[in-house]
C-alpha cells in the first residue's frame, strides 16, 4: 500500500500494477539522493549561493 498526499486529497494506492510505478520511482530517487557528508555539502553550497 502507498499513501500519496496531493494538494487536495490523500490517495491510497493498493493495486499491484500501480504500486510498481511507485516502487520504481522511489528506487530512482533513492539512487539520485545525496546522504551524509555529500548532502551536507550540497546544502552548504546552496546556502552560500543564497547569501551572496
């Protein structure tokens, strides 16, 4: 089951074929995500750009 919140509603996804879309999307996001020191460096760089 996947709970999806939109601006106007909360959706509950239970159909296996639809759940596979969410599994693939989250797997892709997980691969692209930054963690630990890499994440901190990205945040620090964004803050530095905003301040200048």
